[in-house]
C-alpha cells in the first residue's frame, strides 16, 4: 500500500494552485518551477484533474488553471482518485484471490484498513492542509 508520486504530486500541485490563484490562473510551468515537478508529468496529471472537474482551465495570455471550487470542498481522496490512484492495502486489490485464488485469512482486515485510510483522506481538504501549514509557520515565527 503506497501512494505513488502521481498522487503526491497531484496533491502538491493542487495546494500550489490554491495558494496562488488569487493572482490569476496558475500555469503548469510555474507549478513545475516552484514544486520541482516535470512539466510533462503535470500535463498528464492535470488532464485527469480537469476530467474529474477539480480544476478549470483557460487558454491564452493569462491562462492557466484554477480550482473548480473552493479549496475546502476538495478532498485529498478526490485528488488521489482523480489521477487513478487508489489506497488499497489488499494484496488482491479487492479481487478476493490473494491466496491461491481464494480470499486470504486477513482479507477483511486489509479491506477495513483501506476503507479507513480513504475515509481519513476524504476528511482532509486542500484548505485544511493550507490552514495547518500557516499555523505551523505562525508557531515557528511567534512560538
């Protein structure tokens, strides 16, 4: 069970947009520079994020991406699922063939763990990540 770079980069890029879209649409090239993510990789991710209606885009001068709704309404789980990632602790990935074609003895445990992780990620919005980061910065500055 692992969230790959695809999921991590998508979440990071969405946070970047949330932090910077007040100044206008955010280009993938700026996200690439700020976050150290390859532009071609971002293009692939944003095609999926747009298809999932998590971002909207504008072409031309001043073009780029914006969140399609407020950052508090977009969960980490939605982003991860949009880029075809799934948090699944089961060896069989839900096919119930993890032990010689049958369901293994611990299948239900791993199913419940996967559901718990996804539920946890559904409860974390882009805005909550930003708020937590700003709280941590304030504590360092004034703590």
